[in-house]
């Protein structure tokens, strides 16, 4: 959620953000409603001040009555009755204003929850992911001296992947990982978790069913609601998360943290669920775009400082790169343009790993910084050394997501005889297995 004060002072920045992020939101209507709401609150404050003043006057009048001679008491009592009647009138006016404010706020909040955060100045302007800007590449793309197979053919022939039975049991975009495929999947996730724990991130096991407040607070609702699975038989309803980011970031919602305890660095491995609404007919084969997967996610909650947020952004990006480098997978880092940013993201980097079957790089990681956007929605604050309460900043990044990452591992590590060489970094997690063969 954005800062209303900043919106009032810089409305053009938010109009531009809405245009660049292609979010339909009526900023003028929001400003109009918020202005009315603020005027009502000012009037309510004035009534409160008047009530307090009358209370003092009544106390003073009571003292006068005790000391007044009989000839003056009748006039003072009449004045006292008028004073005592005034709070009743003010209470009625106050209740009327409360009702008006109460009717306005849901309208304000509905628009406010759709309001995008402006992108940072260094973010490239662009219409969609085709205009993201490549920053660097790592590794060498393998040139095959035989006709390589895609991960579906490899996985099927080696008994690692069964898409047909997955679709039979659960519908489209479903799968089974079997045998060495399941072992490879678990090995990748464990490698990522171990690396993050070594780097002082606190490991967490998190709920993957959460209430609406957590989804709204982290910015996945209302605009991304169509992507989630709702357990509609629950009351209140709960939702399957598409990332452990939701639980990790909302872990301290409605809390005031000690500023000395920041940053909080959390990591979790969890199943993730996404409906992939709006992608009908896109990437329907294989493991690239699926409904269920497992992911190791890193989240940082830090102080309200732009430069500090930027430093942590580079660190979490480096953590993800370290995993890919351990796996010796060629990748590139791109800076995401304005048209490909989410509602709350001020800046984002994507990591795209080389996938032979796609003939190019495919997205495997996203690293985002939100500044106070998520924390303001979650009421997540900290108390600084000066005693002041401030809104936290939040960041998150994929450490690894599987089985998507199995696509480049299987395809880049295949051999002419149809076998797959297990990356050296994963062999310790697979009982020393060096090669997956028929």
C-alpha cells in the first residue's frame, strides 16, 4: 500500500506508475474521497476539542456555584444546564460524522489496494518483458555434438518423469517425478537451503494455507486473486499460497519490531500453488509452467532506508546466482522494465537460465524490492533508536524453484547415450550418484 500523504503531494508520479504498470485505477476519485474523509476527520477533532473544553467549563462552573451567593445561583444554574446540554448535541454530530467517514473509507480502501507503487528512477521504461534489459551473463552455453533431447523425452526414457499419469490424476500442467527425478528435485532444494543457512538466513517451515489478510498484505490480493486457489468451504476462507514469501513476510504482521533486531533474514522451502490463469495454451507441455511446484524462498525485513534496501537487493540476487554457479548452469541477469513490474515492486531483477529445448534463456528466479509497500499493508513496523516507530522495508527472491530448474539441469547435462550426468554439487544429496541412466 502506498503512502497517502505522498500521493497527495506527488499525484503525477502515481498516474505515471499506473500507466507504466498497466493498472486501471482512478486516482482522481481516490484523491476526492480522501479529501472528504480528511475534512470529516478534522471536523471530528474539532468536536473532540470542544467537548474537552466544555468539560473544563462545567468543572469551573460547578466550583463557582458552590461559592456563589444565593442571588447569583439561579443564573449560574441556567448557564450550567446550557453547558451540560451541549455535549449531547456534539455527540449526535460526532456520530453523524463517524457514519459518513465509515461509509467513505471502504471506497477509499478499494481504490488504495489497487494503487501501484512508482518504479525507482533507474528502472528502464518498457511495455512488457520483451523490453527488459540484460545486465550480465554467466557461464558458457553448451554446444552439442549430437542431437539433444528435451527434458520430457529424457525424463520419460530414464524413468524420472511421468506427465501422462500426472495429467490423468490431476488434469493439465500436472506431473509425477519418479526415481532419480524425485531424488534430483529434492537434491536441488536441499542444496539451496543449506547455502542459505550457511549465509545466516533463519530456516522456517511455513503454512501454505493462509487467510486473506496475509495475501492482501503482501500484495497478492486484490489484483492477483485469480491466480490463487481458494478453500471456499473454510470460514473465514483460506488460500493456497503461490510462494513462501507470503508467510515469511506476513510472519510479523501487526507487530512493532526492535530496530536493533533488523534485518530479519528468513528462508523457507514450501510447496507452491498457482492457477496460471490467463496463460491458456502457453507452455502447456513439460515442467516450465505448472500448477504445483516446490520453492526455496528468501525474505529480508529491514530498516526504512532506500540505500539499505538496495544493498540487500544485491545480496539476495547474489544468493540465487551462487546456487546456479554451484550447478554450473549458464544464466543471465535482466533488469525488469516498468511494464513487467508487479503492483508493489519498486524494482526487480530476473535470472533466466539457458534451456536448450526453448532455444534461449527461461526465467527461473525473480528478486524484488518493495520498500514500505508490503509492510504498510501488513502494519509491520519497528522502533528506531530514537524511539520513533517506522514502517519496515521488505525484499524477496527465489533461491531455487523446482521442477522448473530441472529443465536446464537435465537438458544441459545430458550425454549422447541418453544418460544424464549429475552435477557435482548434487551428488552428496543423491547418495554419490554420478550418472542417471536407463
